[in-house]
């Protein structure tokens, strides 16, 4: 496992961090999945993505009436 440093806008980082914590997901894993989707064989990524979608479908959901308000985007 490699530890890397990236320059990311602070407000974007904080919002994504809060989103991940609120939903009990790993920020690192989400970034890794995104990176894989850009560079690896699409068949491998597709299978992993479909598995992740199935996990999401079985997970708990949060009702959000105003997305911008809930995640501080206004």
C-alpha cells in the first residue's frame, strides 16, 4: 500500500470527508475505485463497480429533500 499526497481544494476535501464519514464509507477506497475506473481494464472495473452498486442497493438510505442544503453547497 502506498501513501501519496495530492493537492485538493480544501472545501472540496472537507465536504467529501464529511460525506464519507456521514455515510460510513472509506474516502481512500472511493478514490481508489475512481482511479481504477480511469486506468484499468474496463471488465475488471465493471465487475467491481457492479459489486459496489449491489452493496449500495442493500445499504441504508438517507432521505434528502434539499441536497445543496444538506451538503453545504449553497
